[in-house]
C-alpha cells in the first residue's frame, strides 16, 4: 500500500500514557493526530487524520476489554481506515482478548511488539529486556501473575505463525510471502524485530496489500507506521484544516519552540465527571482560543508508579529544590466522610512540588489496593489544583495515574508538543497548561529531572524535541 494523504488511521491504546506515546509518534509524521475517549466524536474526522483512542482497558476483564475494542472499531467502519492496536511492550494487559477482537471476521493481524528505543527487542518470539528474556526479569513485579514466556503465549489460544528475524531482514518479497502465507491460513503473524529498520520493514510488508491488515505493537511500531505514512506524502486536506484550527487554539501564546511544535497535532483527552465519553467540551471540534498566561504557574509532579526507580527520580528532584509530599496510603484510600478529612496537599507554590503515596516497606495494608491508591491520589491532586484556580502544570507518571488525574480535573483535550525523552510526551491543554505523561517503567534516574527542565528551561535551552 502506497502512503496517501487521504488515508484515515484509527489507533487504540489501553492506557493514557500509551495513547500519548502513540500520538507523539504519529503526530510528528502525519498531517494530524489526536487522542480521544471512545464516543461518537472519536472516529477520524478528516482524510489524513490519525485518531488515537484511550480505551482505559488495562485493568478491565478480558471480556470487557474485547468489547471496548469492538466498540472502537465500529466507530470507523470505512474500508480505507488503517487500524493500529497499541499494546504494552512488556505484554501487560488483555492482549489475547483484544487481538481476538481485532481478528474477528477474518481480518489479518500482524503483531510486532519490539521497542528498540527502550532496549526491548523480540527474538524468536520472546520479548527481551536487553539480553534477558522478559519472563526471567522482575518487570512484572507489580502484576498479579507471572509474565508470558513468549508473544505467542500472551496471545492465548490464537493460532500464530512466527516470522523470524531472518525473514524480516530478507528481501521484501520474502517477508511479504511469509506474512501472506500466515494470514492466508488465518494465523496471527508474530514478527521478530530488534531495530527501527526491522519495524519499518514489517509495516511496509504488512500494508503492501492495503489497509485491511491490522497492526499490533508498541510505540515502536506506531513510529514505524508514522514514518511509512509520511514517506513522500504531500500536505493533504487535513493539513489546511489543522493549521486553521490550531492557529486559533494557539492565539495569545508566544511563538516559542514549544508552542511552534504544538501546532503539529491536536490531542483530545478525557471526559470530565458527569460527561459521557467523547461528549465533553471540545470533543467534537477545535478547542477555544487560550488566554495568555499570567505569571509563573506551579509545576506538580504526580508519581503514581510502583517502579523502584521512582524513589531515586524523586530524590534527585528534591536535591534540585523540589518540595516532596508523601501522602499516607490509608488517607488516600479513605471513603465517605473520612475521605474529605484526609490530609490534603499543602498549598502549591510557584516552584516544583512532587506528590506520591508513602513508600511501602512491605505488603499494602488491608483495604489498600493500587486502584484505590491512584483514585485517592487523583482526588488529592484535583483539590490542590482547584485551590490554585486550575493554573497548574502537570507531570503524570503511569498510564492509570495520568487517566485518573485528568478525569478528576475534567480535562477533555490535549495538544501534543513533542517528547522530552522516549515515552515522556509533552502535551498542552486548550488553556495553555502543560501536561507530560510517561509510562511508569520508562526513563532512567534523571527522567523526572529532564522533564522538569524541559518545562522550566533556561531561555537558551530547548529540551523538548518534536
């Protein structure tokens, strides 16, 4: 399939940080990209547009996740719509059920979950972290069960065919023949890949016969698809529409490198409390022009991830002068009248504040679950932001944390700006606030420090790259 500016693209993710990562890869390569909740306004609206849906399905049951995927596919039934399913590069989530929903009706499915930028290749159908197979690492330490031993294992009862690295790196004809043979037998093609070039080859071959083949992979595959669609693509109709809308949305903002790159795409986020998905303000059209900022805004870093690396990331921010607030787990999980009496966040100053649950030294107390912790953290953040009239920039680590916080704040739309580092996606709300989302497992010890420096840079520095 040759790239064309008239093509529509529907991408589906199971959490918000994954949706943002996908949008960032596509937004820099295609004419327009946005992330929305499932709803009537979620289908690609213009030729050349990429729509990324955050299904928020990572923690749902397998049956519920499959229903979410089927509902998303029904939003854009057009035969010329490309479909990409973003999955976790560590194979967490309801992958088997979601891929089965994609394959329903005989659709061909090609799976390539390698993420070269994070050092996560797939060899022999096995995800590796560097040189170590996933199932021999502790990457699933926070999950209720063990990791799958292979991609095929993660796909459950699906009939699969492994496309080894030798075939991926062979001639285009060889790879194309291998994929066609697998799909003709009704098998899900599982592709090895170690590099971006490998993923580029998979995308080119998978789409050689048109958009009917559905792609499944990590942010690495999303970026490869973006490169494929951008190859030789002239500005399409969506470009003119997008430039007009985002020009209006950016009115009143200085032409900094950040706001200039923001004009590459529009991302609609989450519906606010009491609004049906996809029906919040701005969900069906461009955002209203943003007012100019008045003075410095606080920067609130919300760390909801259970990754051990988070402690060192927080320590380095504290060494740079950030205020660190640890909230007791029992307070965050309080319900009813006791929830309002729980210790609130202190008033936010104009500097950097980091908030996280108190570090656990053992098993979580009775009644305290990760889901309740995140929801309580979101309530505390929403209350603190409300006391500042909403004028707070945010850094949100972990897809579930990001979704719950933005739900609590009623954020309905985000515009992608760029990436601070791989997976740390900088977005902007219609009223000019910055939001950075990052998967909990991404980033080294300096990750949060780099994000803060990107949002509060020295005037001569440019930390965010498109």
